[in-house]
């Protein structure tokens, strides 16, 4: 059983998938930091010093009655809240990640199209008399011995 697992785990596709997942998790952390630390603070500042991660609506007061200055205080008090600011951050993270994946897929597709678009140069031509395949540099057809024009 261990031998079979080793054989399975060392297949090329499984290793590629594992590397992709690890890179994806690391990329997700980068995008999270980009959204939380770089993008949302200036947007919040433009919208009147709003910290999106602390936007919430209290549905039910906790053990300590509100108002709560931050989401962390509300959660500490045990309040039930709708955390729409955290949701806005998650939506922005998703949009940035989706756009980055779109750009990656688009780039890969362009590379594939370039590889497919350039056909190899021909190595044979057709004899106009017997319609046999003849080497491109041949001056005489090896099948019917006709003189071929240089093309």
C-alpha cells in the first residue's frame, strides 16, 4: 500500500497540482495583504476615514451593551452582528484574484496560439504531372522523371 501511494504521489500531475496549490495559497496571502493593507485604507480615507474591516451592524447586543467602537469589541462582548465591511474586503480580494487569474490564463492562451500559429515550412512539393510528393529542392520528379520548375 505504501508503494502504491508513493507511485501515485510522485506522478507528474499530482506534483504539479501540489505546487499549484502551494503557490495559490501564497498568492492568496499576498492579495489579502494588498487589499487590507494597501488598497482599502486609501479608499476608506477618501470615503471619510472609514475602516472597512470595522463596518458592521449589531443585530443583538452582547453581554456588555454597545455601542461598540470596533468589530473586535462587539465580538468580544458576544454581540451578534452583520459584518458587511469584512464582506466588502472579501469581494475586493475575490475581484483582484479573479482578474490576476484571468490575466494568467490570457497570457498562457496567447503563448499557445503563437505555438500553433507558426506552421513548419514545407519540405515537399507536388509534381504537376504525376501529382506525387517530391522533395522541395528536387529539380526532377523521381516518379515520372519530369523536369520541375524551381518554385
